[in-house]
């Protein structure tokens, strides 16, 4: 027997309570109920309370219990639904917040990258390259490889210019051995091939006293491009402490980086 049909508790169900009260059960069934009540305090209390109710009242009371259980389950589901809705809302708010944080960081990083690009662009002093003193100005077939590289650079064909400057480095035909290195370094910087730019410019910085400052200036710009402001400031401080073409520009650029 079960006190309620929607539970798994092996207790007296509502209908059997009513039948028991009406004396409509046979002796075996009554014995089974009373025997069960001996070991079940819930059913025992229920049987003890039968005498306090008329049959009509008993049915109403049991119906109310059923109804309360149903309502309790309904309320529980509603609460769970509300909790679920709250959790969903919290999750959405959290997602929006995280999205805003990521967006803010992205905007900041984007702004910093744009700032670095602007600093490099504004301080790129070589707008055009010049031929070497011994270079010719005739057709390409009569120009040195280096001067052909100058033509390619000045027409903004930077990829071709870099190839030609690298050929000039390999051939060693230039009047000043390190001119092609400097131009290859600057062109690599234009193409954002920063590792190559650093290699070429460092060769000039180490080996060519006359073009030392120019190589150092572009090494500083390359460091800015690579978000290595500490290294850039070190190069620029060196230039700002000596009289020369880059002294004022280096001092101004240091202030912008700090």
C-alpha cells in the first residue's frame, strides 16, 4: 500500500484510509494496515487521528495534503526556474562584462600599436635615397646594382629595392661598402622585416663611423616598432647626448616614449 500514489513510500494511501474508516476492508486488509501502523509512526499518527474527523472532513484533509504536496512541487519548480533565469542573467551580464574588458584591452593595445606606428612613420627621415657619387644616371643596364636599388626604393618598390641592395652587399661593388647595408636596413624596416633591419643596421653601427648615428636612429625606430621602448630610449639617449643631426629629434622622441 502507498499513502500517496505519486510517492515511493510504502505507506497507506488516501483511498485505503477512507475505506478503513468506512469499515469496507476485509479483516486481512485491516490487519495489514494496523500491522503496518505499528512500525510506521506516520501512519500510526494518521490512524489515531481518524476519530477526530468525520469522513467528509477526512477526505478534505487528505485532499488538502495532496494539493499541498502538488503545490509545493510546483513552487519548487518555479523557484528552480527563477534561479535558472537568475543564473542565466548573471552569466549574460558576466559575459558582457568580460567582453567589455577584452574590448577595452584590445582598444588599448590597438591604440598603443597605432601610436608606435605613428611615431616610427613621423620620424622616418629618409624620404628618398640618393645615388652614390660614382653612380651613373643612364639606363638600368648602365647603372650599378646599388643605384638600381635606389631607383626602386624611390618609386616605393621596396621589395625589389631590398633584393637589389642585398645583391650589392653580396657583390661588394659599392663605393662605400656599408651604404648597401644601411639602405637594406632602412628598406627592411619599411617592409617591417624587423630582424633583418636590425642585422643590417647593426653592421653599419659597428663598422661605419660616418653613418653610425643614422644606423642608431633607425635601430631606435625598429625597437619602437617591436615594443622595446627601453632599448629605443637607450639608443635615443646616446644620440641626444651628442651634437649631430639627430640630437633634437632624439630628445623629443624620448619624451614621447616616457
